[in-house]
C-alpha cells in the first residue's frame, strides 16, 4: 500500500492545480483500487461475471472523471469504497434482471452460474439493508462499505474512520448481526 502521506500530499497538489501531481497520483491510486477490488471479489468461488480489472476501471472512471476536491487519502478511499459498492450492487441487479428473463436465452452454462446469481440476490438484499442501516447509523454503514465492498482490513477501517481497533471490531460485529437479522426477515 502506498504511504498514506504521499497520496494525501499528491491529492492536495492536484487540487491546487499541479498537473504533474495528477500523473504521479494515477499509478498510486490505481494500485490501491486494484488491491481493494481484488479483496472485495476474492471470496467468490463461483464463476465471476465481474472481474477485478473491470471493477477497477469503472471505479477509476467514476472517481477521476470529475473533480471531487479530494481532501486526503481517507476521503478518496471512503468515496472509492462507496462507489465500489454501487457498482457491485448495480451489477448484481443487472444479473438478477437477466435471470428473470432479460434479453438472454437460457444455456447449459446458466447452471454453473446459479451460485453466483444467488450471491447477486444477496448483494441486492444487502444494499437494501444498508440503506436502512444508514438512516439509523451512518458510521456502521460506512464501516460495512469499507470492509465488505472496499476490502479493507479491520485495522485499515479503524484508521479511516478514526476509531480504535476494538471499537471498529465491536461496530463491525453489531452491524453484521443487525444486517443478518434484517436480511433473514426479508
């Protein structure tokens, strides 16, 4: 992972109009996004229809396509995790639409993807549950985004949110329990 201060300094220089800073920033942020996307998608054992590179490119285009005035590395990666969540959930929704008929015909390969499609359903349910959680506790929602969709380790999540590791772990446990309960009742 790139040094935290290095990314923050380059983001500030870029925000102040330094054209060279943008060129230095791209490889550092791209490498970080690739690491996060890989971690976010690593637990999938079924055939994937969303690849790490595709996810990174989509996140990169959305984040770098507009001037967001990044304050620092933490700000950037908070937004990156949220953007990654949106893209993954949008992909899951599209897969669900295809499963319901869409414009595609059924093939023998569909049987191989059934487990992934079930996960896609779970991602849509998780997104709905996260929206409800956000109305009650935005910090827990952000923690889930950083951990689950952003692929950060718990120590990194604690650092990004400015929490102690013990507090972050308690919040993670509480958020997971609340989300599991809500998703089971849905």
